[in-house]
């Protein structure tokens, strides 16, 4: 057995030696072609993988080679075209398109298709909402000299509007007006402010508004507050007119020869002081979803704000003049300031009696938001929101097509960048809102439907509404933390090629407080998302003469506001650059130092206006200083991050603190002064929702003399500001 093993082992060794020599020989002969074959296969494999990766990156915008943001932003500015913008303007403003109408739905479809063509991920969102439209409108005086008010606007032959289009527009009415057929004496209440009514009550203690028809002029406050002030005093109807002293013949030539109101111009508008679908307060309105019943609409515990119950109508100043003449021999107006352009020297009541009949068709209809998205390449979950509303009371050349045309040109120019394989660092979301005129219906329902996503991921919302209504004043309103960004953008843009004036030269440099009246409300006042609104306006304000009337049309804009659409083009450049700088900056351009300084100034203003400079606000002063110190520390952190290479997680954490600190400023009814609008630093004023009010809860307590409540609110506000300081600096 051992010998056999030895023989076997010997044979194995000899065989291995021969095999080794054969392999070596083979290897020498085969090495070159094997290596060549391997290289060829490897090259083919690399080419295939490269083509696949390139295809994916082009389609997704991810893993693109770094682009020069400054260069791409310059290309955006160059892409903006006044000519292209003008085409959209003339198309969209050619026909009336009120919320809920077929024409406005058609515009939504058109915008959705256009954004898709530009490279956006675009979609329509249907929103069922409660609206009303007029069935009957009449105002008739009683007695031997009875007459009917016209309640119409005269068709003007040479303003470029056809009779068919003119007649297709809704007649003058107030959205959300109550219905009724009532008769009573006229009482003139100037602008219908709380102060005006209080002055009448003080001047004439025996004067009662119960059962009266209140006549007021436009101006001063939101029309809905005028109706609310009259209704709460027992008035049975309200008539609102344009005063020629403010916007009519006393200012200059009237339309179409000049920009000012004719004697038949009527301003339509909503008279509800609430926002969102009245039948879904606090929850989203979706097709087939839950809704309040008609009976529940009147329940103050369920409703956002009570809808008006009394009828109201807008009238022209020719009709108003006849009513004022009918109360000529009654009680005198408290001051000459009330007389206005119609010489309203008396206030009534009587002897003139009027019958007001308004029948509204209350109905649920669908409105349509359009949402267009460019996905970010680095942080696609972070959202830069931007929008303008689309619905109009009539043709809406200024309100809203001026801003919609800017939004569309912004989209087209961003589409140009997309064609160059550019993607923003963060996602950009453009929104065309519906139903804004009735009460911010589309934007608020969107914010309720997507609240969870917006709460965590929305960095900002940039609004634009009536983008251009003049050319000598640039206006910006929003959170003070964007003040430096607005200064940077406006310092780079000229009004037009013929005018070397830059936007920052016609801006006062201040960020105005955001009130209500446009689609920023659900973002800043409800969700605490940093918001911004910009406008190019006029020191003489002629556009107010045709606002919400049939004369807010293409002819008016091309003759009196912006021939050639060059001012609109500069606003499209400003609007787009704001979005791009927020979307592309590695570190968000949010400055909390300017915010802290503004908050300190807000507090000074509240104390001065309420004559409360002796009131103890030490706790708030200390918290504001803590916030300012935290802002300084974060600014140093930003400078460090810009000077050294930081990892992505560190940058993201810093950015999160920069934009999410705004959420800390959300409070409750006792700290914000409102059940629904929760921002404690500023909210719309209860007496005029158009205007913003700083520290509303503190203001109300001090203004009413309730020092116990003011002390509590001051301490709570100090807590909130301290919490913001801690979150900003450490995030926890």
C-alpha cells in the first residue's frame, strides 16, 4: 500500500511539472489577446453605464455637474421678455373670469398645459367652495319724486372692450352679500370706520342706526369692515360709493381720456371679513368631503367669521349724488372732512326713504388651483412657494392679470433654464390660485389640505398681487428677515433700458407689515411660513379709480400704466430672482438680526399709539435682546460656514433653524388676538383686515385699558420670543 502511494505521488509530481510548463507556454501566448478582450469589454461596460447615468441625470436633474448660480441667474434675467409677457396679459385679460366661471376654469387648464410644456410637474386641484352670485339688484327711492338707481357701468365705445364681453361680465355686486328686500331712511357714515360710527354716536346721542340704510364711501378700510360696522349697529342695508374727491373728476381727466373714475364707475368686491371656504372652516374642502350645512354657516362657534346677513351693494357716484341730495336738510356732518367730492354736508336720517332689494344665489361650485413644481437637485423636499391669484371680478387687467402675467413670465424664463439642464438646489412650487377675491378660498384650502407637508418643508411663500399699478414706488411687505435679500435684488435691477433708476432707489427700504387681502395669509398668519409680497405702484394711486370695475381692462393698462409692459418685465425679473436666490443659496438668505430690530421697533410703535409708554415691558425687552444675541451668534455661524467646507448635514441643520424659527411665533387666541390667525408678531387688524397690526393681542389689551390682560400677554409674548431665540441658536 505504501509503495503504491509512493508511485502515485511520483506520477502526480511529474504530471504537475508538465502541466506547469504547458500553462506557462499558454499564458505567454494568450496574455495579449485576453487583456485586449478584457479592456474592450470594460470600455463597453463603462460607456453603457455612462449613457444610463447621463439619461437618468438629465431626466431627474440629480447629480448634474455643478453650475454657476450667478451665471444661471443672469440667464434668467436675460430670458424675461416684455413682449412675451404682454401676449399673456392681453390673452388672459380679454374676457371676464370670475371665480367659479367656465372662463376661469379654462384659464386654469391653459396654465396647467403651459407649465407642463415649460418642464414643470404641473397639476390641477379641484376645490368645491360656497359662493354667491346676484339674481336681483335694485335700489329705489320712495315718494312723489321716486327714482331707480342705475346700478350699472356705462359701456365706453373706444376703450377696446366689445359690447359682448362687457355684457358677459358680472354686474356690480358684493360677494357674500346677504339677501333681503328692505326699506328705510338713509344715514351717511363717511368711510364707515369704527371711529366714524363712534363720532356720529358721540355727536348725536339720540341717533339710532337700527332700521337704516347706511351710505358710505370707499376708502380707509376694507369694505367688509364697513358692512360689519353697520350691521352690528342694526342697519338693514349698506350702499358703498366711489368718491370723486379720491379717485374721480376732482383728480383729473376721467376714463377713457384720463385715468380717473367716471361717474358710473363701480367697485365690486367681497364683504366677508373671513378667509377660506365658509363651509369648511379649519379643515380642507375636497370633492365629496365633509361640509357645514346651511344652518351651521350661522353658528359662530363653527364658522371662521360670520357671513354678512344684510344686503349691500356698490353704487357709482352719480347715483350716490342723488341720495345725498335727498338728505340735504337733515343733521349736519360732524366735520367738513366728511363732505368729500359730493359735498355731503348732512348725514340724515331722512327725509329720503329707499328700498334696497338684493337676492343672491348661494351655491357650491368648483374652483381650480394650478400647482407647478420644479424638483430641487440637492434638497428636493424643501419647498420655495410662490403664487398669484387668477380670478377677477370682471376683466381684471390689474387685479389679478398684472401679477398672473408676471407669474407666467417667471415660469417661462425658469423653463428656459430647465432647457439648459439646470435644476434649483431646492424645489420651486408655482401656484395659480382661484377664488381669492371672495376670501382667499383657493390658497387657504390648499394650505389646509397640505398643512403637514407645508409645516415641515415650506421654506417661504412669495406672493404677488397687482404686480404693477404704477412706476415710481417699489413696495415690499413681509417678514423682516427678508429685508436684506430684497435690498440685494432691487439694487441690481433698473426700471427699464431707458431709465437708469434702480428699484432700490424708489423703495423706502422698509418691509411693511403683512395684513390680509391676498394669498399670503394662510402661509404666514396660519402656518407661520415666512412670506413676502412685492409690488410696483404709484405715489398718486390712479389705479384705485378703476379697481374691480369693468374699466380695469387692457386699454387702461396699455394707455395709463405700462405701455409696452416694460415695468411688468422688471417685476418678473425681481420676482424670479427672489425665488432663485432663496432656492439656490447653499445657506438660506434669512437674516434674524433685522427681524429682532424690527420687533423692537414694533413694540415701540404699539406703546406710542396706545399712549402706554409707562407700561412695564421689561420682560419683552429682555426677550427681544436674547433673540438679537441669538441672531448674532447664528450670523457668526453662517460666516464660519461660508469660510470653511462644511458637511451637508451641518448646512441643512443650520438652514432648518433659519426658516423654522418663524413657526415658533405661532400662538393662540390670547397671544395673537385671533382664533384662526395665530402669528403673535403681526396679524391683520380686526378693524381693517387690509392692514397689518403688530403685537395684536398686546395692542388690543392696552388700547382697551385692560392692564391685567396686557401684563399677562406681555409675559406670554416674552416667553414666545425667548423660545424663538433658543430654537434659532440651538434648535432645541
